[in-house]
C-alpha cells in the first residue's frame, strides 16, 4: 500500500497515524475477511502495491486502537480475557479472529467487541456486527470448547449529539451504547462459516485459474434501492418513502395538489462513495457506474 500525505501533515503525525502492528497470525483468513466480499479481498491482494490511502484516513482506526488499549488495561483478571486471537481449522483453511473481550462466568462466555463508530450505526443496526460477533461465537465454541452466553457491541459514538439525544426517538441517549447482538443457533453459525469458507476458497481457485471473479452481493456493496418519496411543497422531509412508484403517485394524488413524488435513485454506497479501496480495478463497479450514468 502507498501512503499519501495530501494535507501536508508533519512526519511525526503521519507516522503515528499509519503505525500498525496488526497480524492475523498463522491463518489463511481472518473473521473480518471471511464475512466480507471475496472479490474485494482478491483485488486487494492483486493490487496491494498500487492501492493508495491518505494518512488522515487512518484517524478513526487509530482512535479505535487507543480505545482497545484503554479497555485492555482495565480488564485484567482470570475471568476477563482481552485481545485473544483464536484459531480453528476447517476444510483445509485456518480461520482466526482476535476477540476484544471474553468474560467467563460459570463456564460460559460473554463476548464483547469495542467499536468507535457513528451514532447512525447503532440506530440502523449494522448487519456486519451480527455476522462478526456470531463468527466470534463460533470461534470460542470450536477453539475453546466453551458455550457462549451473550454477544454485545460496546459502541463509542464519535459523532454523538446531546441535543439530538434530548429530542427522543431512536437516537442514542449516551455517547456509549451497549448493543446486544442476536445470537444464532450453533447450527446457523456452523453453516454460515462453512458457506463463507467455501465462497472464498472457490473465488481463490477461480482467481488462480484466471477465471472471472465472483460478483459482490448487494449487501457487500451496501446497495440502496431506488425509492419514491412523497413530498409536500416547502417541506424538507419526505412524508413517506415507497418502493413502488405507482404507490407513491397514488399516495401523493390522494393528499392533494401541493404534494408530489421525488425519485431517489439507488446506488451501491460502498462503491460510489469510495469506501472500497479497489473500485478503480473492479469491472463490476465500472459496469454499474455506466448504468447509473
């Protein structure tokens, strides 16, 4: 990876932001990679020397590292296991994952993961958290032969706003939120991990054979469908969003002549807003971009 410094930061700041000791250990794939797109993983491998990332883009991940270190120092003891990397071999691959915190009580484990994130991630309930934490549960069951009692996110909200919290609704009441993650059955966890390993292995074989890469799914692209908003003149917010245009038109007609329908074109948020580091080499992205234009 090429590190850029587009904002002319002092060298000591750049070094602090980009310093990284992460390692997935002696494993073929980490949990973070497992739950993500095989296409992205392979394109990152293919273009590792060409990918550019600016130093400022590392800011929030370094905040996250600091938070991890803070909690790790305060959770010493036999019943609290911090930052343990576990390994499980399945179908010829070794899967690994570093779990932020395991609290052991009565022979069962509560798994916690720290996130420095946006308040909106808590409000809209990120699917990736469900996948990641259930994969950690899978690791604990198979690597340590211990049952898991609970999965949770300890979310530190970097953009939390006190005024919004006082308005009520779904907005978090505190800048630190504990989010309980629904735990899948053992069978569901096993099947999900097995399916993901197979997907990555098949993609890896196709890549090595020179075949086309698998396409990213709608979830992996953070796909937003086109919606139709019923609007009122001089009002900023939509009255209601519809998935079907005819339903929106009927709704607006029933409300009167001062109402109209606004089309909100869907997009693959991860691709078009540059959350994907390899979209410039991705033929799927280029084909979608041509369709949007």
